[in-house]
C-alpha cells in the first residue's frame, strides 16, 4: 500500500494535526514528471490497477486502468508530435470530462508541452484573448457544434493557432479526429533525454484565473504541482488506494487539478468522472449511485442544490468521507447535509494559485463554517493593510509568508508573462491571496470575503459570507449574494440578491421575513436593507458568484 507515495513522502502517518503540520515533508526530484513517475510507474507495478471510472448523462460507463492510461497517452504523444507539438509548445484543452482529457494531460507532460485547460463556456472573445496571451499553438476540443463554432469564429484573430483537433463520436470534416488518430498511432514511446527532457522548473500547466474582476491572469505551475496535491488528496479529501474518489468539476477549472488527477493518482486512488452537459441535482445523484465513490468532493453550489432535493431514496452508505471547496461552506448547508445523509463536510480553502492552504484535516474536529487549520509546507499569516500580523478575532488578509525561505510545494510560480501583476500580490517573501479571514483562539480560520467584497456601513465592516449564511438558513433561499450599495447617509448598505427555492415567489412580506430572520441570526446592523430577487446569479465560468457584476450594475443605476 502507498507504494509510490512513500517514494516522495518520508513519512505518511501522523498521530495528530500538530504532528502532521510540524513533520510532514515531501521530496521533489529535479527530474520529476508525473506522467512517467506516477502514471507509467503504476502501470509497471500493476497494469490492471483501476485509474478512471467514467459515466455520462446517457448512463454509459467506462473503466480505464493505469495500463490503459500509459498505452493511450503514449499513442497520444505520438499523435501530437506528428502534428508538430514539441517541448514548450502551448496546447489548450476544451474537453469537458471526456476520458481524453486525462489522456491528453498525461501525453502533454510526456512531451514537455504546456497544457492550458479551459472551460467549454468560453465565448469567441475569451478564446481570442487566451490564444494571443498564451501564444497557443493547438486547440484540442470536443466536437460540440457550439464550441467548435466559437473556436472557428475566433480563429481569424488568433495569431498563433495552427490547428484544431477534435474529440467525439461525430467528428467534423476538415479537422483531425483524435480518437481515430490515437487508435492508429504507435504505442511505442520513450522518455525524452537531454534537452528534450523535462526539469522540475519547466512550465507544465497554466490556468487562466476566473477572477471576479479584471481580465483573467495566467497562473503558471511547474512540474512540482502534482506533489503539492498529496496533502490535498490524502490528508484532506482522505482518498484511499484502490477506492474511487469523485470531485465534481469541469476539466477547465483548477479544481480538476485539486481533485481529479494529481494527488489522487499519486495515492493510488481511482478517479470518478461524471461527464455532464448541464448540472441537474437529480442526474448528479444518479451518477453518484453508479460511480459509488468512497470519497466525494464538490463545490458549495452543488451541496446547496442537493439539500433542496428529496434525498430519502438515495444510498450514500458507500461514501466514507465528504469535502467541500471552491466557495465557503455555509453552516446551514453543513447541518442539512449531515441531517439528510449522515455525512460530515470537511471544508478546505485554496486558490488556482495553490494546493490546499487551510482545511478541516482528518485529525481536526469540524467546526461548521470554518475553513479549518493551515496545511503543512505553507506559512499562513493573517495580515493588515500594512503587512502586520493581526491578533486572533481580527480580520486580515490570508497571506503565505514563508516564500522567501523555500518555495512551498504546490504554490504557483508567477502570473505568466506579467511581472507587474505578480509583484502586486507577491513581494518581500509574502504572497497575499486577497481573501479575508479571522482566526479564533483555537487556531481555526473563518472566511470573511474577498478584500473588495467587504462592506463598510456606518463605520462597521461587514463580511458578505456571514450574512449569506444567515439567509441560507431560511427555507425560501436557494442561493444568494450579499454586496454593498451606495448610501448617502451610511456610505454603504447591505444588499442581498436572492434566488428563491421552488415554491416561493418574491413579495414584500417575504422580504420582511428575510430581513427579520437575519436580525435574529446575526448582529442586527448586518441585515440587508435592500433585497432583489433574480432567477439566477451572475457567475464566473468556474461557477463562482460574481458579486462585482452586481455591484457595478447597481452603481450604474
């Protein structure tokens, strides 16, 4: 057990959180390459070891072993090199959760090419921006008509794109069909040596961050990133060797790196994949029943929808550990999930730029609503605007403060091709995440909001998360976003933009109920003086609520 993990972690078992935080170490070989040293090694140890369990909306099921992954990625590497892809070239992947996304990520690592995963929700404008910023050479995409049309419409303005490769059952004429090409390709591939070999500092993966404001930044990770996610997978998600882990996310999001490939495969777990065209709670629940994961992770949005469903007819007994990340966990969601399923949700916090930074690790007693405690390898400090540490109970920016001593394994290396933006958030050995939190006297961290989301009303500082949590306790509220609106007397007042649950309709009476509810649950001055009802909330392409869009719209009125 843990055969590969022990090659990189001198010690894998710990007696307590304190023991874990102080003594966890990871070895990072200078020539480490996840494709060869993990995927191919598992295939060498046991070619029949389960790697991937895949299903879709049509209830199709496919299983892939590590032997399959080695063979298919070797074939794909040959296909790509025949198309002129070489070390350092940039390839964008828009593959949803097709099995080929795993094959392509591994194949690109074998070549030493740079992968840029992207969501299928990109518009032609988004595609042009990404292609020209990253100098993308090839786009590999599903053969979905809408996605292909967006790419074709963008191509005249994409200065460096040379080819499109498609993946699907009905390939469009005029483009290379990846499945056919892989089927016909040689499975003979040798690990490159000399100048063509990868080194740990080479760029492996770039994500365009889905920030809530401004143009997306390019987050650059090198070949050490997979080793950073050992903590994410083994000690927070608690994946188990030869058992299935399901993190529900699209391949274009950084949460895919967190939960659907690196740490999980290093630990010898199999990945569960539900390849859906559009999220619906009932089909998601049915997919879980088919995949039967031992460990499960999803963003808060999915859990918020699930608790509004009738869960009585579903079996969750096979799930031994559940976690949540992507957005903060509202205590009411935690309580409802535990009540309905018996599962205790373990919240974790991090960014596209990092592996897990804070989490309710397996030794820690969960406090609903708390992000938990710091991960090892990261020095976490809450700091004020002048970069001074704040005391317990005081809000501060979540900062990584040990980057001048040794680069923490799992932390990004820069905003690619943008030293000025890098320097704004990372200088003097301190990386400022831009997220606000406070720490209690027992060392638990509690999320407040993004720096620009905090509301300043009549001298009070109000974090949107606390008000949103209070609102979500009311049965009428499915989703909500709390923002500031200008006020001539108070400077700003709290506004709640609300999506109602089934069976509820907007009314003055309901608004009054919600306002009174917040006054009872939290400090009365935090109640939303303005309430707006919408059919859906504006979100980024990674599913995060765009409070800045609501603020800008309100400011323009």
